[in-house]
C-alpha cells in the first residue's frame, strides 16, 4: 500500500503561520514537538512531520475505511535526515508506515508504504485512468483487466503528485 503528500512551501508560508500559539501542541506529540524545537530548521521539520502524517494517514484510511482527524495518533520518528531527504516511520495503533521525504526549498514530497522495501518501487504516474471507490479512495484502473491498483494522489499549491508501486 502507498500514500503520499506534497507541500508547496511557498504556499504554506502564505496560508499558514506555523509558529502560531498552540498549533504544534494540537498537531504533534511531545516527542515530535521536541524534534521541531531542536532542529536547525524548525519550520521545515514541522512540515516534514506533517507530510509524514498525511502520507501515512492515506494508507490508514485505505486499510480501515475510517475517516477521522487523528494527527496525534500518527506518531512520527525520524530515521535519518539529510539536506535533500529524510526517512522515518509513522506508527498508528499497531500499524507501521515507512516514509521517505524529498526536500527542496520550494516543495516537500513524502511517500509512505507498509513495507520498507517498497520505498524503492515507487513510481510517479500521470493522473489518468483513476477511479474512486465508494469511500473516495483512489485506484488506478487498467483497461486490459478488472484489476485496480493502489494509487495515491496529493496536491498543494503549484504541485501535484500521483504515485503507485511498480513490481518489476
């Protein structure tokens, strides 16, 4: 399974005051708040963690069919952080989601998967042949068969990302 989230940093700076009183406490666990506070770029860490939660939630929603606002139930940890990417895990109940975030000055793009090896099998596709089930969950429809393939769609500001897994 796959989930993804894209954040247009320029758009986020226009729309959201990430330093507003109570925001971090509302959205992030104590450990996540410490990651934000202690990072040399706290704004970027906040958006990385938010993007991880959003990408993982898309899988959680696909698995459970439950739509709920649960940012603090999605607990993030960082595995490694480099200037242009970050890896981590998101835990929600008994589920573990593995993430990789690509970081540029203008955009963050996070992929979440249920199996860490699948981070190497992610492909970006053109948004076509997408169908949604009765819960609004998107799938890639193959015209040659009745098989529906998991797909994740995210858009924010100037960016849209549509991803799926490729099993070579």
